[in-house]
């Protein structure tokens, strides 16, 4: 019989997925901002 996953593992998985999504969105926003500034200043 399989033991149910512990609370620690569940939290680790949630933080892992949430952290990945957070940093992905943050990185995309920075790329958009830098690209927009580059176009604005004509570089």
C-alpha cells in the first residue's frame, strides 16, 4: 500500500511550480521592457 505524500512534499511541489511560473513571467516582462526601451531610444 502506498503512503500518501507528506505535507512537505506537497508544499515543495507547489513552491517549485509557483516559483517557476513567477520567474518565467518576471523574465518575460524584463525582456519586453528592455526591448521596448531599446525601440523607444532607437538603439
